[in-house]
C-alpha cells in the first residue's frame, strides 16, 4: 500500500480520506480517468451506508470513535475491476441534450442519476466551455470517474451543441446506477424486516464483535439475470402497456453485451415484435444515423455491427419472428448493410500518408417502401469527397439487397441463418409497418 494511506488504516478499515488517496493511486494507469474525492464529495454520501466506485459498491462503516471508514480490500477490488476496463475514445455515445429524456433519468431512487447530473452541470452558464477546456476546478466525479476529462462536444448545423462520452464509460455509469438501485432496494427490505422482527428498544444499527456499527446492507444484491428468450414472440404494443414492465426489464442483463443492466425493451418497428431487453449503450449503438426519414449516414459503429460483433447483433435482430422468417433486416439496417458490406468494393480511395484512405462518408437513401419491394430502391453515395466530388456508387433494388444479405448471412453467421426461413411465416402480419424515423430522444428505443 502507498505510504500516504498507512496512517488511516485500522484493522482492515481505512478512513475516507485515506480511501480517496488509495483509489487515485491504484487507478493511476487505468484507461478510465478517476477523480479524487470519490468518498468525500458529492454524489458520495457515506452516511447512506455505501459509496459507488465504477460499477462496484463499497460499504461504509462507522468505527467506535465516530469516524467513517471503508474496507481497504473492497477499494482494491473496485480499482482492479476499473483497471480491467478497455476504452475506445473514438466510440462515443451521445448523452445530451435531448428533447425527450431517457427513462433512467427519472429514477428518483438512485442518488447518482448520472445523466441528470451531467445535464445540470452543462446547463450552468460557462460550465460547458470550462469542461471542454478541462479547466482545473473543484474535483467532481461520478462513481469515482472524472467524466470531464472524457467529455466531447460536437456542433450540428453550426448551432446545436451536443455532448458525448465513450461507450465504455456510459456502460460503467449505467452499471453503477443499476447497482445503486439494487442496494437501495435491499436496504429498504432489510429495514422493513428489522422493524417487524426487532423489539422497539433495540437500535436499528447492527454491531459487530469489535463495537463497529454498520448502516447499510452487508453487500450488494445479485447481478442482473441473463435473458433467455422469455419475451420471444411477444408484441411490443401489448407488452409495453402492462404495468410493471419497466421494472421487469431492469432485472435482466443486456441481451447483446451481457454485461450492463438492461434499460430499454428493444423491438422491431417493422413487425412490432419484442427483440430483447438491452442496455442504453447497445440501444444507441444499433440505431441508424438518420439524416432524413429515408436517408442515413453509415457511421463507424457499423464496423462492429457487421464485422467484429456481427454474430451477436445478427442473432439479436433475428429475435424478431418477422425478420427471422423473411431472412432480412429492418429497412434502415438493410440499407446500411448494403452500403457498408455489399458496396464496399465500389467505394473510391484517395492517397494518404500511410497508403490510401476511403473516400468521404458513406450515405444511403431509399425510395418506396419495404411493403412494396418492387418499387423500393436503395441508393448508395459518398459525401464529403476530398476532391469535391459526390459520387453515386450504386442503385440496388430492395429484393436484390435482401437476397445478397441472405447469402452473406449464411457465410457470416450460419447458426442464425439456419434458424431463418420462409417455413415460419405462420402468424406474422400480412404487411410490415412503415419505418418511423424519429431521432428526438435518446430513450425512444427506435430500432
């Protein structure tokens, strides 16, 4: 242990000040930057019985002298978990502002409420500029993470400013908020049980053999359970109206990444079927980048959707019985696949310092509808060409795009392709729903 925290150690416990120093010392080489004051500054509140460090809960203990302490081993465990996180600073998720707030921000039971806290910070006069310049100020953290050092500002159309954080950090903060909600619920359950079983003369706080008192539960509750297809074949329009559906979603782990707690119920907007509960990060990652209702820009995240993590995403999209039976994808995803995969060889390149660089940014639009495949045509083009050109690379009929996708699916994800096929059309709607493009809110779970 570092020498500066040795004076604060008492029988496995260390004071909050010593824990702050230890936390910064142990995470100095972490890919996720941390902040001092993780135990002593808001939103940390030791009297509530716990402190959040990343997605880990550290219980606080009040020693016999009245001083608040935490177990040193728990701090080291939380630091080890954070050090194991790998982060790509280019893989960003928009965190605001939105016209419609995500559902997680409305969870009043979790003091962290990280999206609301960041939004409040950025709305203060001059605060966004100071955060973007990384100006030195009072330490401010979320679950021990210094989010200001990772914040990215972007301006759209020269007027609207948006704020972004790396996907790995968004997942960490979502996990922290979920863990905190579970902890608070467990604490309430324990207090209710104690009120029934304990005589009124007994104190509510429990004492251990050395006279220390604990004010929170003994440990966090079990992690979210894995999703095993419990909602397969259910219509979202029916399921979303049932009371308690939001709380039920929060009990699952994300069906795609399988690590973060689920936040929204992802569903197919063409066929109306539920796919699976997913976390906010994965829900954002799969959303098409709409420019207009029938025009999307093929962003860098499609490399993960159709390359590195293709098997997971294809399996997820084919949880919809309509997409699985017709061996296709929703029209925006099929359009992105056509531009990113089928037309990849058509994209021109330009000389670069290290070889050649693909030209501009891919964009794909369509006319007609998937309900009338003969009239639906996908147009793949290149925007922002360095030489000033805007090239149309290809015009692909919808039926041809669907057939080429089926061939590619069989080569890329044979297990997913084997489960698909036209022999499972019973019970499907005669016509698909039209695609509804609405990018006004982060929590709408469009696709």
